[in-house]
């Protein structure tokens, strides 16, 4: 039924139309906070050893140890990495069998590492005492919802600008006659199995993450949809390439939420609320501590506009980008370098530590003058990390003003400067992205070019005159050593409901 409806939509699912975060969605026809003082990052792991070997610990009998650990882990100003938190929590939760209930109850909303409880469950799968504790936990009242935070950006309370572009994620389907939900994905690169059936979540039997990986984005949204859902059948299709840094996960989450709104007739209080629930879904089910920008632009994008997003206040402002003689060219390098997992945590920690040295709550409140004054108190690497953050915030504000004035030359210059800063100061680029950026920036008619999103592979975004698009693509094809994919775009609308 869902596949037939998808065919009726006659949606063009080819990459030639190109872009970021844009969603086309169908339903049935019926229808964070500033971080207190910080302990040494190593101190938290030593806590498990203070009262003996982890295997001998019993937090049920020594609640003071439990409370001390919880206080450290939930400290909003913590500069602990995810690895610090994971190591301490796994040891404590598994070794203190009788105390695991209180530990989980206190930490299950912990934003640092949403997937920790799933690791504990895997670790304790064959342990009768842990299984008993999980059973007790499932009978308790659910804790208060996790407060929205913007983890990757929280160290500097980021100000960012995004555009929604016409690559699409389509969810087609309707109510089911059964008492279950059935979902099939047609997305290229999705892991098997491509179809999944699951029961509606209840207080006694909540949805849980699990394979296939793509299904966790669906289940996370179902679990966080306000007002409850009804049994449904749905088919997913997407032109947003997976793993390219074009926010395919946010695209799917917001598409799924919009589908459920159409299916149930219950809409989120606001687009911001919808985006926050989708962010929460990604934190809790795929276990990715993502920021809020991708979900915001997926939900709030508007045709011929960029979106200026304040990740501190969660306010957003439309920025006109209405000149149709200017295009956006997305170039997918089709490379993704394997990371150790410490790259971004180490950068966030550097930002927190530098902010503390500067005496500000976040780098959003810092200036280059202040950073230069305290340069002698900061390591050379941390100085460069902070310099990128402070100057990038200024560039974002300046770019928004340039776009409002139609000053694309200035906007493009700021894009080039941004890429240089990401490459040299923040060090999240790679040789392939640098090569693509250099080629594009040198083409006549190109205003500017930079890497997108996470870096270490993925895509570049180039602001270019419409008449120079083909020349730019040809230059990139002929000079880039790899095999790139191109998407020529204009800013488009965010998620919407379409009917067959």
C-alpha cells in the first residue's frame, strides 16, 4: 500500500536536483545550559577505585559514592569526554548490581552519551542480577524529559546559518489494519533488513534501539512523538546521500515526525518543538549527541531563504537569499575518513577549558582581544581551536548581513575564510575537501566555497553565479583526483505534507 502511494506521488528521486536537508513528506489521505567548578578528567574514573576494585564495589550499600559519581557525571560545566563518562559509568553500573537501578534512573537522560545504557544492557545481558535490576527500572515512573542541548556546539553557544535544499526524504503510508507498525526503506546504502515490524510503545514495553541502524531514527521519532501514535505502514525513500554530511538523519527524523502529524492529526506546538523532539530521538536511539541545526533547518527551511540559528537561545531568523541568478553547488567528495572517536570531544573540551581560562561561560562571550590577552595561559593548539570558534561566530553574523544586502562577493569571501579556519585552526578538513575547495574558489563566477558540516570527508558548498555552474562542475571533474557527485540547488522549503 505504501509503495503504491509513493509511486503515485511521481517524485523525482534522482540526485541531479541536489541538496541539503529538504524534506517532502506524505501521510495518509485521511487525515543548554552554561556549565560549576571542574574536577580533573581522570578523577571520575578513580572514584570507582577509592572504595576497592570495581568488582567489589556495592553502591547499594554506599549511596554516598553513587551520589558523588552522579553529581560529577551530570555537572553541566563538565569538560569530561564521552570516553571518560562511558568508562566510569560502565564500570559502576555493571559492578554495582544492586545500585544499577538508581544509577540508570539518574543518568538515563545524560546528554554526554545517550548510548551508554545500551552498552550496559549488552554487557549485562547474561547477568541475572542486572536483568532483575532492569526489570525493576522498567516498572518505575519515567524520568523528566531530557532538556534540549546542542552538544557539539555548546562549548561556544554557536551561531550558525543553514539552507534547506531540494534533496528529499519521502515517507509514504497510512494507517494499518493490524496492531503493529511496519516500515520499509528504499534508501540506497541502508543496512539490512530493509523492512521492520514493531509494536507500538507502551509504558510497560517501550521501544528499544536495535538493528537495522536506519530503523533507530524511525523508532526514536515514534517513541518521542507527543500524543502517541497509531499502527501504520510506511515506505521511506530518500535522495539525501548517507554519510555525506548532508544531514540525512535529520531529514528522516523530521520527515517521519511530519508523517505522524498527518496520520494522527496531532501537530507539534511549534516547528521548534518538532525539531527538538527529533533531536531528542537522535540522542536516545541512534545514540548520536547531535546539535540542533540540522533538525531546525529540516523543519523550518523556507524557499529563497537561509536560516540563521542561535544555538544558545534556540531562536532562528530567516535571511533572504532570493537572487535566482545565484546558485548553491554541493560537491560530494565521496570520501569519509575513519576517525578514532576523540576528534570532536577533544575540540569541545578545548573550547570549555579555554572559556574557563578567559573567565566566560562560553566562547560566544569571548573576543579575539581577550583571547590574545590570555594567549600565554593557553596551549598553542587550544588557542587555535578557540580562535576558530570566535572568528567563525563573527563570520556567520557578517555573512547574514551580506546575504541580506545581496552582497554575495563578501559572503563568498567569508566562506573561503571559514574553510581556511576549519582547515588550519580547527583541523577538521581533509586533503580531498581542501582540493575541491581550492578548485572551486579559483573558477570565474564563484563567490566562495567551504566544507560542510562535520568534515574529515563529505561535501563542500559553493556559492556561484548561475551562469558559471557548468564551468565549475567541469573544472572540478577534470582536476579532482576522486569521483565527485554534484547537486545544483536553490534554498527550498522544509518539511511539508503532500497528497497523492
